C-alpha cells in the first residue's frame, strides 16, 4: 500500500502511525508533551540538516531548520525541529499539548503528508513514584 500511495502522490511526504516513534524507546507510541519524536518515511525533506547552536533562540529549538522548508505540525501547532533528512525527522513535541489524541502532519516545501493521529500520554514528574 505504501508504494501505491507514493505513486499517487509522488514527491509528497509519506509515513504512517507505525513509522512515528518515541525517540528514546525507538518504538511507536509512548508520546507525551515535551518529549522527542522521530518520524520515519520518504520525501520528508529535500536534504539533510541538523540543529546548530545558532538556531536556538531564548532556549527554544526552531520550528524550521535553517535552509529547510520542512515543518512538523502537532494539532496544527509547529513542533520544534532538531534534525531532518529525506527519510527521518526528529522533533520535540510542544509543551502545551494536553493528553489525548494528537494529529501529526509533515509539510515539505508546501507538500503535506498524511494527517496521522497518535495518543499523547500524561507527563509524569516522577515516573517511579507515579507508577
């Protein structure tokens, strides 16, 4: 099916719920506000770029990397980027998101990928105590 979708929308970002992972665990799921997410797919970016120290402003990561046109939206709000390549994007999820469903979408140069719904969990201040 992925090949069929790529043929229908050549050049558009392609990814699925199974290819969106918690960056620390490396598996789909386990998302929460202010945690890192990795999106694997195709046509995610036209080149490769990584965060530089000069892009951090007032302690915040950028929502678009220098020289890039890639943006990741979470519930229509920009996520903070720190790496983008044609097959992988790493972002920090916005801190103000509430637990529950969240819609993830990648836009690359005006071409939007599919809107994928994931579940955000509650952030635990002390995971050992809250378990």
